[in-house]
């Protein structure tokens, strides 16, 4: 009798707890409703007259780290300019090459450079102007958020 009682209680618990699982379709329906509400309550676009700003020379106050770097053997040294966007620094060559290949797969002309201390820098873009490099760094941070939020600018020393 006791075994039957325990078996019945176990089945009742499985049935009662099994019906409490949230359904993915319920989440999807709520998401669709929220998106639809957002689309219907969007404010009307107001046309404004655009006044062209007076062009000033572009300057940047972005922090820059200065290092003497050279392209790793097999890399295109011509791709290194004065200011570069660095997204990774590694002692381990395997990790550096893996990130470089990942960024090349994403369409960047990634280059590996090595500083005097032996650190490998994964550079995704390189420019002659600091402002251009800062814009590129900000674009990479925005595109790959939350990854690469620690991307930084490197000024190449000769």
C-alpha cells in the first residue's frame, strides 16, 4: 500500500511541476506585441532645415599609447601607419593569430605587430591621422559591443 501511495505522489508531482514550464511561444507573442506597440507609438518625423557646419580641421583628444612596433614576419609592413587601432594584445601567438583570422574573416585587413617587449598587437586598421584612427576605434567598439570595448590607439614610434 505504501509503494502505491509513493508512486501516486511521485506521478502527481511530475505532472504538477511539468505544467509550470514557460512556453517559448508566450515569450515570442509578448515580444511581437511590444514591437507592434513601439511601431504604432513612434513620433512623427519632423523635417528640419540642415545648415552645413563650417569645416574645421579634424583633431582628436583620444588617448594614445606610443610604442615602437614592427610587423611580424609574413605580415604586410606597408599596412602599418602612424596611428593604429589595437583590439588585442597577446604573449601567446596562437591567441593572437586566432583573433587576427577572426577579424580577417569579418572583412578587416588585420595585421600582427610586435613591440620591443615581445607583446603581439592585433591591429585592425591603421591611419596617418589620429582623428581617423579614433573614429575607426569608436566604430569597432559600437559594431562589436560588448566585445572590444578596450580597443585603443597606438602611435607608432620609429
